[in-house]
C-alpha cells in the first residue's frame, strides 16, 4: 500500500493536489474537512458538535476525528492506499494515525508538506471566501486558524522529520509544477522503501534454493537463520557456543540468539532494498519479534510466501538428502524427519494465520521443475513490489 499525508497550512492547495494524487495512484481520499462538512450538512449529532467548534476557527477533538476516520477507512476496498488531507493536525494525531494504520498492518510512507508564505495564504483564502461563500474564511477566523496551525500543527513536522519521511514542497508555483514536485517526492519514497518477504514451507520444500535465486534477482539480502546459527557454531563464536549447548542436548535454540543474528544482519545492510527471511519466524512469538525488529527500521513484512509441498514428497526429499555428501544429521532418521514435519505443521499454521489477517500470505505450489517454481514465486514478488 501507498499511504500519504498531505500537510500544510489552510489555503496551501491541499484539496486540489489531493484530487490529482488520488487519481494518479488510485488512492482512497480521506479528508477530515470534507467528512466534517458532510456530517454538518446531514445534521448528524457529530456534525452539530463539530459545527460549533469550526465556526470559531478551532480544531475539533481527536475523539471526533478518530470516529470519522475509522469508519471511512473500513469502507474502502481495492485501493492502492490512502491519502490523508487535513490529518494529522496535531502531535497526538500523528500517533493516532500510526495506530490506525498499524491495525491495517500498514504505515505512513511519506508526509508531503506544501510550503506557502502566510501573506499569500491569507490572500488566497479571502479570495476563496468570495468565490465559494465559505463562512469559515472570514479574516478574523483565518487569523485564528493560522494561530492554531502554528501552535498545534507545526510540531507534527518534527515527528515525521525524525522518522525520515517528511518532504517539504514549494507550494507557490503553478498547479502543474507543484504536482510534479509532489510526485517526485513520492517516487523517491518508493525507491527508499524496503520490501521484506518471509519464505516458509515444510522441511525439504526447497526454500533455501529459491530464496537465494530471489535475493539475487531482486537485490535483496538473504537472512537464513538456521544457516547463520550453524555458521556461528562452526566458527566457535560466543553465540555459536551458546547455540551448540542447546542443540547438543536436543533442545531448541532460544529466540534471543536468532534475534541477535538478525539484528546484526539488518545493521550490516542499512541501505538494502529489503530482506528475505528463511527459518524465521517459525512460531507466533517469533512473528511478533520480527515485526518489532522491522518496525525499528520503519519497515514491515510485506508478504509471506508459503511453498506448499505434500508431506510424502517432503519425506522423500529429506530422505534422499540424508544420503548425500552435504546431508544434515537430522535428515538420516525417518522418525526425526516425521517429528520435524509435525512440529512445522503445528507451529507454522499459527504464523500463517497471524499474517493472513493482513492478506499477506501467498501459497505457491512447490512441486515441479526448479525454474517453474521460481517463476511462480517471481510472480508474487512482482505483484507486491509494484
């Protein structure tokens, strides 16, 4: 999804530019101003509450705004994202928007701020008042709206500057020039966005082979936690020695070890286009952990690709792998293979359910020629990246 907030003082031209952006990117338009005027025109209870506040040039309460936006967000289907016009207007609302989008497994991609000197804004709004006969554009109310903006809304800019997604746009040029600057900023945001994929599937599904090919094709960093742990053990590092103790007793390696390895890999590649995770998350707890790790980088899991392979096929593949030179110890015992497949089925089903709430899970048939399976996975990648 592409989620944009269009920021700027009253009269900066947000409404005009919003309509053009909505059309270009197929976005749902969320305008608190329009929604409030609609409520007032329909003489709803919420509209009557808002009318008395707006008539004085003040901002309505966050509770009223949230009621409006939550209802509107749930009504939109088959859109590429949302464009917020007039929201957030306060520091508190910036956090509210974070929460609203988080419920949708999404986040704000950029805050675009139209910068226009206040003397020009005042002239624009007075002219608009004559043309549209708007009662909320008298000189006294305009001055009060500017005061509200300076005191309550400007601090919002710092919130998004700290997140690195704030883009100031010169709003004094022609409509076309301003639009070009806005679209350039959006394209820059898209280029900087990370795309993160989790590839899951039963042991023997061929995840490692496909992940390496996908990482190379799309310029993503491969994060195979199982292989990373084995590398640490082989190198006899402190983390490797800890992991070896657990594996030597037949226990599961604690999540803390995987977390440290994943954190290290993320830090080693700050400019990566994204990451492909294999072997993590395997449990619902690990799914929460991965979301938290990526949230620190203002990122998220974009899609889960589940390589679907029948159980008998998995057993056959693992048994054959156990006879090769590069076999793993747990591929030689049929009972161990079956237990691994059962454990995978129980734990991974919960992970799939966790991500499926956001329509991010894609099943890919894992039986067939390697290149054919790769083509199936590329189709999913292309869809999500676009």
